[in-house]
């Protein structure tokens, strides 16, 4: 049995009500926040595969929620994962990001984001709309009520890779230095001299939302959100390992400023 993604929320609400569970009780069973259950039931978010599998176990519904969630992601044209991650990011109290090749989205300048979206083969319907959305994301770092803390670790290759030309790079790196003056932003750099380390397996991000942590893994097919607590714990272990290779704050800023001058 399967349903369209638009009805997944209604089906979940019906199954929960029939079982006599409140949203709080279902959230406890799944080890997620109550607000996430509400977003599932109002079709604001599509459950990730591991969460959908847990729903089928809780309600003894075979593969109903797994199939429905897969259909929902497919009908969203492959973009459901980014909508899910951006929703987490915008409600996060802390984001930890490791980037191997590019500046994290929350720190990108408009010119850098435009060049990246234009030249890296990113499939978006409208580049300018995508740029505006990406720049707006940074508002989470400076919102009036409980701004999000960003801890970013960058491989030195991020500073040396030319995206959009020398001026774009110089402006981008100066913007990172400026962002580090905010109380909500910390950036550290792993120098090229570090050699091989676990971060070379790829970028990752972790967002703390409503007292729990979710992960995000980027890949050539777009990316995926990780909600399973055990897998998130594995990502946190990788993050901690990667962070140990980074230079201290002052040395990292000096390296970023040196790289910015080299592009001028």
C-alpha cells in the first residue's frame, strides 16, 4: 500500500490518533522532537528513510511510511533533502560544519555563491533565486532571539581554490574574517601540512535543534540528512577527530588573512 506525499501527513496523524498517542508520545518513541512530528503531519517535511522505517515499526504498518516517504522525495524532484536540512538549519541553536572544498553556505558572499552555483554544475531552476536563498540563510547567525552559533572547520584548499576569480576570493575571505568578529561565529583551518586525515572522506554538517542533533552529508547526487541517533553519533565522532587537525583560532585567522592578501 502507498500514498502520495501530500497525504502522508494525514495518514500519520490518523495512525497516531488511532493508536491513542499524542505527538509528544510519538516523538519520545522515535527519539525526535515534537515539532518534527508536527512538521511531518502538516507535510512541511518528509521523513528521512530511517525515521520512516521507525514509523512503520511503531504502527506495524509494513512498508507504508517508507514507501510513502520515498515517493514524496521522488516527486519533489530530488530537492526534499535540502528543504529538510535548511529547515533544521534555520531552527538550530548550533551548527558545526566541515568543508573540504568550498566555503560553508552560511558564510558565502553573494558573488562567491553565484560563481559556485553557476560554474559547479549545480542544478537549480534559477541561479539568482538560489543565490538569494543561500545569502538569506546567514540571518540565522544574527537573529535577535537566540542566534545560532556556527563552528566551521575548513581545509586550507578552500582558501586556495579560485571560485569566481581573484576579487571574488579576496572579498570572500575578508568576509570570513569579518564574520569571525561576531560572537556567534568561529572558523578554524586545517593546514595543508596536516597531510591525510579523516576529513578527506568528505564534508559534513551537524545541527543542534530542540535539544537533539541531526547530520548532513554532501555528495555528488545532492546530499542526505541523517537523523538516526547512532549514525549522528558516528558523525560527531568524525567531527571531533577532524577538529583536532585545525589550527588554533588566531593562527587560523592569520592563515585566512594571508590567503585573502594572496588573491588581491
